[in-house]
């Protein structure tokens, strides 16, 4: 990478929290020449979440979908500071962020403050558990790379334990029951991947489990994938039936213990019946909840009082009740779904906003200086020269296009459902034409869409190689 410009005290300090879809999209498009940029995130990499379900079974190796943040910031014009830490408090009044290094290795300082002129909050969301007892203690989540690794390990652990000498039939059945809670795209994609793993690899390498391995998807609502069209919901439910994935809709989990879940099933006549379901592996995918650092900021700001989903922002993503604080992605509350598509478009928008703000500010400063010189000038020629310069600057100011508010352009929704099939609700030509497709062609489209989306060339090659390796040799069934 080329030499970078050093920090410039005359430029504003822009602090960006998070290294996910929103913050990294902003980082990639931001002209860092205009700012002293500081990035704070406990994760020193960008994670390509759409392929995370594939890591749970080893279809894709986890490092293939991680892009080191250092690669991204080292290519910026001005040096960017990165601190591997969690923001624990945003003090909107004092304009500082408290940060804490929660990683295993700590130096003598692991807690400090970072001041900001401008702040972008892109910390995402955490897993919703709705306070249901036992979820945090016993379930696996599917949000971070560590979650996918834990699931991969636990699937194999369940299988090896089920085949332990003298294991009872009932215990085998429990250990080989893989339960997924939440019929949103995360739960659906994971169940699909697990089905592939079983059909393509486990069946072959551990034939003893064939008659007992079972995947069940539990969903509280009457159907799965509520954001997809009716035809695709039906297509998904039918495909799952063919794949022997049992879909339990209208079934709400109420309690979790180490070996079973208590559910409440709504019967066709509206009555509710309680049931207990035994499991070996439990994956919890019931959507998003607000992070503590975000909730704390909301509590400092009266206009945020009634928000439940996250930080309420205006059309330019400025957090209501603040000046110079923006929010994007899953930690913000907008009319859009909390998706990577939305977060990345918001990141691109903020990059344009900051780039044009910097240009405007630079011209404003020049105009101020010229005005001062004009007031001090006594010579008529000098005054005329300064006047011409002021006019020129004024014209370039008016040429900087007024940025219109953020507008989301929905490209469609895609989800992998296993057995080489995907469902896609797509929007073409800005939503003028939309199509709902499901099947193997959609799956090929799904793969190529994702490969072309995986940010760096390096990651694209890694993902393609993983797919080829899986095709040629199958998935690895060793337990790490
Ligand atoms: P994130 O990408 O979650 O990033 C948040 C960042 O903030 C992380 O770097 C995190 O480490 C950091 N952070 C957390 N706490 C703090 C703190 N206190 N201080 C500083 N930094 C902090 N969306 C789609 O559109 N298409 C898909 O196919 C798709 N597939 C998905 C599959 C899975 C398994 C999951 C879980 C999600 C998927 N999504 C998909 C949703 C998508 O990943 C999110 O909407 C998106 O990641 C939101 O981006 P974000 O930048 O707001 O948050
Ligand atoms: P989600 O919010 O989309 O779905 C969660 C599901 O869990 C809901 O259907 C809800 O009814 C159910 N649920 C909640 N509590 C329950 C309980 N106690 N018992 C049983 N069911 C319960 O969550 P997600 O799938 O994690 O997705 C989060 C966000 O990420 C969404 O915006 C989604 O669109 C996005 N995402 C997109 C993709 C994709 O486009 N392929 C993939 C993954 C995630």
C-alpha cells in the first residue's frame, strides 16, 4: 500500500463505531483526506453475513468470509486509527465515546475515552431472546463467526455422542434432534444447510445415524419467511417437507432447558396446547434486539423516548436529538428491514454526505479567510483580485450538489433453502418489474450474486475454492 498522509489537527475527527455492513461500506467510499478517521470495533474484520449459515457445516470455511479491517484502512489516503474495543458509552453532551478492550489480552490500559467532532454509530444489533428463560445459557446463536464455529463443533459432538457405546435409543433420538427456533431467513438458511450436510456427507460417513437424524424448525407465526411472497413461502414449506425438515408453525417457545424446550402450540380452533420437545442442538434465530450502548444513548435523548427498535434518525441519518451524530444499519430505527442491503446503501450515502460536507467546509473556510483579507486590504487592485476569487469560490460552492435525503433501493430478497434451491423476490428497474422465483436456477443466481458481492477479490477466490472443495471432497466431518 502507498504512504499515507498523517493525522491533520486542522481536520475534523470522525469516529465510526462498528466494522459491519454499514460502517465498512462508509469506510470504503469515504475520502479520508478530509477527516481524521477513528474506527472502533471489537471485531477487527468485516464479516460477510449472507454466507455465515454455510460456515456452520463447513461448506465454506469461516476465514473465507472475513475481510481484515487492516486491509481496508491501510489503503485509505490519510492514516486511519483503529482501536479493537467496544464502545460502552456514547456521551452526546461531552462528545466522547468510552471504549473498553474486552479481548483476552489486555495491556495496562484497557479502558479510555475517544473524543469526536462527528460520530457514526454502526454497532448493529444483538440477538433477541425476549427474556425467555434458558435461551442465553443453552442455545447457540448465528450472528458472529464464533457462533458458526460453535454450531459446527456441536453438530459433530451430538453425532459422536449419539453413537457412543450403549447409548439408549431415546437418548440417541434426542441428541440427533436439531431444533431451529425462528422461521426468518437466518433459521431457514441454517436448516437448509444442515439438511445438505446430512444428505451429502453425514449419511455416508456415519450411516448409524441415518434413521434418527432430524431437523425441526419452530416458528411462532402461521408461516415462515414473512417478508417473502405467498408463492415462495409455499415453495419453501413444500421443499422443507420434501427434505424431511419438520416445520412447526404457530409454535412459540416459552422456556429452554439444557435438553428440551417448552412450547405453546396454537391449535386450528385457537386453543393453546403445551408441549415439550427434546433436542441435541438448539439454534436460536429470532431476530434483533437493541444493544446496551445504543439503549443508553437513547435514554440520554428525549426524542428517542418512544423508540423500541433502535436510534430514530432523520432523512439524512442524523440521530434525532443530536448534532453531528449519525446512525446506520441494524442499530437504527427506520421504515426499512434490518438487512445488509439497507446498511450498505446507508453507508454509501453517508460517505457521499461526508465527502460533500468536507468540500463545502473547505470552501467556507477559504471564503472566511478571503473575507478577512478583503477587510484588511487597502489597495484597489488587491481588492479586485480578492473579489474575483470570492466570486469564483461562491460559484464552486453552488456547484456542489445539494445532497438529497437517503432513499433505499430494494434489489430484492434472496434466501438459500437447501437441496441446491433458493427463493428470490427480485425487483428489476427500480421496482418497476418484480419477480418471485424458486428452484435450482435461482440457486445458481444466488451463488453468482453472492460471489460477485463478496467484497475483495481475495475473498471471492476463497469462497469459490471452498465451494469447489466441497463439491469434490465433501464436507469435513472432524470435530475441532
Ligand atoms: P453488523 O454487520 O452486525 O455490524 C455491527 C458491527 O458493530 C460489528 O463489527 C460489531 O463487532 C460492532 N460492534 C458491536 N458492538 C459494538 C460496540 N459496543 N462498539 C463498537 N462496535 C460494536 N442481510 C441481507 O440483506 N442479505 C442476507 O443475505 C443476509 N443474510 C444474513 C445471514 C445471517 C446469518 C445474519 C445473522 C444476518 C444476515 N443479514 C442479511 C442481515 C445483515 O447481516 C445485517 O442486517 C447487517 O449485518 C447489518 O449491518 P450493520 O452494519 O448494521 O451491523
Ligand atoms: P427475523 O426477525 O426475520 O425472524 C425471526 C422469526 O422468529 C420471526 O418469524 C418470529 O416470529 C420468530 N420467533 C420469535 N420469537 C419466537 C419464539 N419464542 N418461538 C418461535 N418463534 C419465534 O430474524 P432473522 O431471520 O434472524 O433475520 C434478521 C434480519 O436479517 C431480518 O431483517 C432478515 O431479513 C435479515 N436476514 C436476511 C437474510 C437474507 O436475505 N437471505 C438472511 C438472514 C437474515
